[in-house]
């Protein structure tokens, strides 16, 4: 058999049982050990460190019980608990290649339990797969580990961006006083406390009139909370309604720049309307009065509004905040000019974060593509 190969590689991959290329070892209880610098791993990853080891060789961890489909690369020395097998290489096989093989095996297919997922040594040993010569294994594993290192660097950079954004929000927004800790040098006026309802209209969502047979055959975006997610802007809903559907409904058409604010069972998710639209009853939407409030500025205060909503919400079965209550939220605001300056900075940073997340997604897709095409 020949998968997609490196230039010059023409060796036939041999079909072998895993037992021929690896040794499956059992983990053990660590509670009798003292604290140390040897990492202990379970099916969920690193747990703590102890003063003894189970292996001097790198290995691949795979769950015996519980999480059975998340292989771990274990760098020696290490210890594993009894719910995690650790597999070392035989016949000079590359343990890094074994780790890659484990990522494409459908482990749930081999689940032996009707309750908590479980695997046995015999089951793992008998799985058959195609394996190239050791030299080709080495080339393949180097490619993927280089890709993983690149992916890790991008994820670390993304975390730095998130941390920097959090720092800016804490320093640039005035929460408990009227002077933020960080601001543009041309601004020195005090921020003023306002109720949200003084600088924005709060509009409740609603369900279209179900007595009209064609209320879904329109072009007006109609959003549900599930469509907000982690998006900044939304412009295309899954369902669209007509003006007929709005005639006898509490739902209203919202203008561009409206900040959608989820008000039920998950208060505080926000997104900005890029096209006019409407929402179901899971929202209390914030329509800024343009002379007093900038859309991106109030969107960037979503964590503050979320905390307010959670502390002032009511409900016997699930938490919900009303439009009247949200309108009472007391926020500290600078001039509209300063708001727009702050928004520009945060928008540029959020754009960089979005692009970084896309880069990470692309790298993950590339890795998955290579795994599917380089292994058989």
C-alpha cells in the first residue's frame, strides 16, 4: 500500500498488528509517592509531580477507562495513573510516529464497555494498521512535530493577545471612578456616570406572528442567541422573516450598529449588527444614541454588562434580565470622541485576534488533511 509520500519515498507500507511495533504498559497508583519533579499523567493530561518514574523512554499514552480517544505524547521520565496505558516502541519503531498513528485510529470503535468507555491491552494489541520503514517514519514524525511546534507558537501568541486585551480593558475603562488609568493624552475630562437607558434604547426581542403563513419567507435577519457565539459582527441569520411576521410581534427591526445582548440562560453574549435585523425573545438589544454612545465602545464593555445582568437578573427556572432592569445599568462614559478613539484601538486589536484564530484554524485543518492523506 502507498499513501501520499515524500518525494523519493517508494517503500510499501506493511500491514501489522500494533503489538508488533509497540509494547503496552499499565499505569499505577501514585499515592504512596512523595512530591517531586516527575510528572504524573491521567487521561486528561498532567495532574501533579512525584519523586519516582515508570519509564525512562518517551511513550504514547492512551486511556484504559474514561477518555479513550485522546492520545498523549509522554516525554520521559514520567508516571501514569492506572486509567492510562503508556505505549513504548518495539523493533526500532519511532514513538513519535506511533503518536501520529494513534491520532487517526477511531478508538471509540474499539470501546468494550456499555457504560464508561474502556479499552484492554488485547484490543489495542490486535488493531491492524499500515506502517512504513523506520526511516520514513522519522521523516513523517519530524514534519508533524514541526507543525505542532508552529501551532503551539501561534496559540501562545493568541493567549498573549487575549492577555493584552484584558489589560487594556482594565486600564482604559473607568469602572469605579471617573478617571481611567490609561487614556489618550489629548483627553483629560472626567468620565460621567449614566444609566444605560439614557444613552441607548433597550429593545426586547420577540417571536413572529405564527398565524401568518408566510412570515419566514422574507429577507429580514432574525437572530437567536446560539447565532451570536464569539462573533463580533453578525450580518446573516439562519432564519429570515417578513414585515408581515413582525406586524403582531414584539420583535422590532433593529438598525445597523445595534449591540445584541443575550438576556436569558447565558446572559451577556454580545454581537454588533452589521445589517439591520431582528431577534427572538432571548435578547435585550442595545441601540446606541449616536451622540452619546459608540457601538463598539459599549460592545467592549460586555463583561461589565454581563456581571450587571447576572447580579440583577431574576427568574424561578432560569436567570433572565428585563429591558427595564438593563436600562438601569450605571456605566461611566467619556465623550463620544474619546469613546471612538478607544473603539479604534480595540477594533484593531480584535481584528488581529480574529486573524490569529483563523491562522490557528488553518494550521489545524492542514494537520488534519496531512493525517488523512499520509496515513492509510
